[in-house]
C-alpha cells in the first residue's frame, strides 16, 4: 500500500472538487441520483440511542458485523449509555457484556478508556471534530467519520471494505488505500449527495455489489457500471 491512487498520482486535496470530463461527471451524478431515488433517507444498521452509544457501537464493530454488535449492545447500553455510567460499570463488566464480539477484551479496555477521556477532556460529550475523535482510544479515521456523519450530520465518508470495493469497481473514485478512495470520493461526488454517499455505497456493497458474487442482474446501476467482470 503506497497511499496513492491506482493511477499512481497523489490523492486529491480534501475539500477540493476535481474537474471531470462532462460525460464522467454525468455518469457519477446519475449513480447517486438513482441511489437517492431508491433510498432517500439511508440509515446505518448499528443500533444506538445517543452520540456516545453510537461511538461505542462503531468502536465495537471493528472486525465484527453490525448484526453481531447489535446483539450485544442492548444489554450494555441499558446499563451504561453515558461515559460516566460506562466508567462506573468498569472494564470487567463491559468485557462480560460484549464477550460475543471479536477482540472483546481489547475493545472493553478501549471503551472504558475513551469514556474516561470524554469525561476528562470533553465534559462527557462526544466531540465533533475528527482530530478530537481520533485522539480517543480505539477510534481511527473510519470510526470518527461514521460518528461525524451519523451523529452530527457532517458530509464525511467512512471507507470500509464495501465502499472501497464499490468505488473501485464501478468505478467512482479509484484508490489503492481507503484514504485515497475517501479523498477521491470527496472530490467527485456532487455536493448534494455527499451527506448520504457513505450509507448508499455501504448498503450497495453489502447487499448488491458483493465481493465474490455481485448481483449484477438486479443492480440499478448496471448500465452505469464499467466493471469488466459484470455477471449477466
């Protein structure tokens, strides 16, 4: 992984739109117009009750499925839905509550540690900037982007395996790394679609444009897709 896109050039500057040939710009706009028409208000699948429980759920979802996290968190959040309650609960009880989730020991440690830090540095509130979020234990760029997007309605794009695949496959923005794809998408997705682009691409990759066997026959983007291995 080099941090460059597939063409070998540096990732485009964040926040700066890239000029595209008219036909390509129209194709990308049409992709998002169709996704928006099919699902005007896309939602994430993690269950949460407030920005703090969203943050915890996203931290727990690393290398785990949303469904698996959703099975474990209701009982946890019933006991601790604020940083103060999570600290009071303690690492051992958090660990017990999430033991069905992969890497649960380290995640329990991070959840309690980030709760401490939220209290000490942010008055128990979830911060609304990427830098402040990524300073928390267990919170990487992707997690921060999810929280900023869902909890605070910022037009961020959290590139997971689904978005990485779909963006390179259609393609919308090619890149050799998640950050390159993130920057590429920010540069080419029309402004009015940026807020929900994250969810549309994740859901499309999870349920239609699957890794091993994309379901091209029922894809609403079939005629806009340039993937050479499209199935009939």
